[in-house]
C-alpha cells in the first residue's frame, strides 16, 4: 500500500478506503462522517450553559489543509513556515512523508485532537474540565482559575488554564512538549513548542445542541500575526462509550515509522 495513502488513512481516520496504488477520492458533496439523527428519546445535555459534560462529535468534513482563517483571510504564515511546508510537500511527494506526533501515536495537540472525526467526552468538576478523546485515548486537561505552571514543564497537549467569561469557557494554553501541526495533512501548517492558543468554548443551538470552539493562534515562530479558526461539535450521547483505538497496532510499533515509508521529522529543538 502506498505510504502516503496509508499515512493519510491513519492520520485522518478517514472512512474512505485506500486502493493499492492510490487513495480513492471522496465524491463531491459526500460526507462519510455524517451521523444519523438521534432518536427523540435520546438524553439531552444539561440546560446549564456552564455544564459541558457529555459526548460530542465533529461530523463536518475536516479541513485537511488549512489555507484560510475563520474570517476568510489567508493564513498569515511567515517565510520559515512556508519553507517548512515546501519541505514537507517534497518529502510527501517522494513517498517518504515526514513523521509527526500522530504517526508515533503521541498526542497531536488539542487542535488536531479535536478536529479528527472521533467522539470526545467532557468530564467536569469545579477545579478542572477534562476532554477525553477516543482517538489516541488523549486527554486535554483544563485547570480552572489557576496560573500557568513554570515554563520548564511542558506537556504534549500543553498547559491549559481556564476561566468563565459569562457562559463562555476561555482556555489559555502554552508550554507544549513537542512541535505539532494545526491541520491533518502530511504537509500541514506548523506550530512551535512556544505557540500560544486561546480557545473560546460555548454551548449553542445549531439544529440541535452543539459546542462552538473558536481557537486563536499566536505563534511568532511561524506566523506574522494572530489568526483564528472556528469549529462546531454536535451532541452525541450515543457515542459516549468509546470504541477501541489501537494506534500502536499500526504505525506505532518499533519499526512502524520506517516500515510505512515515513521519515523522521526534525526534533523539537530543530523545528
């Protein structure tokens, strides 16, 4: 199976299958992630706008390669970011795409972790709000009304602290352990270990209960200005029981990166 095809299948969780020679394109207008409507007697989310508990799901088609901000402007990449994207594109075209955190079954950062079309559940106590993800069995921990930890302590999902502004949960995240990618393409837009993310999360009614998440990215290492993306996640209590996710049985084995044609990407200090 062609490495770039398998890589995209593993990285995106796409439901479309790969042919031996090339990936089969998704037909225009077809969304493989669209779920059937919930039955009328399905559990409802809490009416409290500050209670986010329950299961949520990204059923919109993923923006595999981000080129525009939520306001329609070009992503403000600097020369370093553009050069890195060209390097990734050359590696991908050669059949040896650069491995990232997801290929190694490591947490890929909160943006990518949410964007993949897998369910996540929110657990909540006054001092902490946790997002638990089916994919990678990832956990995004948000400590409420706390200062950031010392900058020397870094985590794959970053150090996230939150507070409420009215009915909007505002989450400030920094101190990442590894470089990561905004979007899920093998030539995706980069983020550095020192990226600063601010998420504004609130419950909305959009043909049913949903979460709105607006993420503002501030990373001078790769972007000339701040920019934002917007996502919606629908209420899906039927997805609260996660399916098994065995990344380690795929590319996460000791020989997985080279076996599937991936090449090592620069380390955290190099990118």
